[in-house]
C-alpha cells in the first residue's frame, strides 16, 4: 500500500510512523508536516528525526502550515508531548533537512494519485489547502484520519478531539470533499479503547532496537501526561491505532454515518457531530451481501470506527 502521511510530529505520531516503516506491506512515499501539538516547522524537524530512527532516511518530509485559529484551551499544566513535541529528550540533529523544493500542499497534490492512501495524524490544515487549491485529485485517493469522536466526548475541549479542535474549518472542508470512498474516521471511541497498558510498555522496554529505545523514552513521558483521560494504567496511542487501521481496516468495527463538524464557535466548537439515531444507522444489504449503513443521517457520509479489536 502506497501512503502519504500528514502529521504534527508528536509522540504517538512517532509510534505510528515507526510501526508503518516496519510494515513490509506499506510504502510511505512522503510525509507532510502540519502544525498541531507544535508548529509546522518543529513538526517537520521532529518527523525527520522519527524517520531516521525508523531507518527511513530516504522518505522526504515537506513543511506545511499551522492552524491559524486559536489553539484549543486546555487545563493541563504541561503539554502532553513536551515543548518540542517529542518529550524534550536531548537528541542529535537529523542527518537530512526537510525538503524545500515544494510545500506540503504541493506535495500532497502531487503524490495523491491513483490508489494512493492519505493518512492524516494531525489537524487537517494542509489537506484542506491541498483540496482547496484544486490541484489535489482527492476523488482518486482514500483518506484515513485520526480525529473526532462519536460518543466518547473530547480531549482538547469537553466535546472535541484535539486534531479537529485545532482547525474545525479545515476538517469540515476535507470531509466534504469527494474522496474515492467515505473517509475512515479513527476517533477517541477506538483510541481510548485500544490503549497501551503496562503489558505493552514492558514488551517495548524489553526490546533493544534503536526504534524501540527511541519510542520507549518518549512514550514514558507521554504516559505520565496522557493517561489521565483513560482507565487507570492505560495510555492512548491515538495515531498508532489510526495507522494500524489504515493498513487493516478490519481491526475496527465501523459504520457509515453522517458526520458534521461544529465550526460555529460554540462550546462544542470542533466537535464531530455523528448522527447515530437509529433511523440514520439503518443497515441494508449491498448486492454483494456486505452489510452497510446507509448514512441517511445528517452530515457527510464518513466511515466511523466505533469499536476496536483490542
Ligand atoms: C491527537 O492529538 C495529538 O496530540 C496526537 O498526536 C493525536 O494525533 C489526539 O487527540
Ligand atoms: Ca498527531
């Protein structure tokens, strides 16, 4: 599977990229940096370090934009990813700088061709610009994104997840664009279910590869700050779940449902309003026999992940 990954270069983004780079069925053609947990330039620097830790020096990183609206308010005393987005661990500089030949928007438009997948792990600022430029053939591409929530509430705001809350208008634009098939939304409903537990941490710590060591230090930092939103002893690793679902959507139970993004500046600003009314969730048989929700509800049809095969 050929993939372009748009990412804000944070700790769970690192977990996702390390996993993808280790998967022989995945070919990452490019990574684009978007602002979110940190500004886009810092995200690009982080992504170079992550790719080099994954042994994927040859994958180009293109610098994109940061959301222009206000950052979601949070009561947390520290940012969960650290000031540099990667746990503020001292690290050597990346061997290769981010590309300057093209912007992330141009790269997305160019690479997003026939059959290629887009995996969005941050705010959708770059993607909205690429779609809006008219140069990106989104109708040729499949989109999987980490973001939103159907019934799990929010993390950045009471009812909005961080990636959507950073740039609700961008998410609205992207979801309403004509993709090859309805986008797969991997939101808090599944990322708060399929978590890292002490068992996974122990397995990671026991491995002595450069990639495992790179991740272990940073996930330990993240665990102290991000775990508070989950059951005790569990740490969400949002973007890793989205990456795994992108490679194998059968790991999740999903339904085609109507989704709207609240872009109105209310207390629900940035919420993904998923129409889960029984009528909207009516299921019918496709000619091929596959059961499919008819997304008769309000909003754009999106394949919403509701449960994970933990
Ligand atoms: C999302 O926000 C970022 O902090 C994470 O990297 C993830 O993409 C989770 O809400
Ligand atoms: Ca991310």
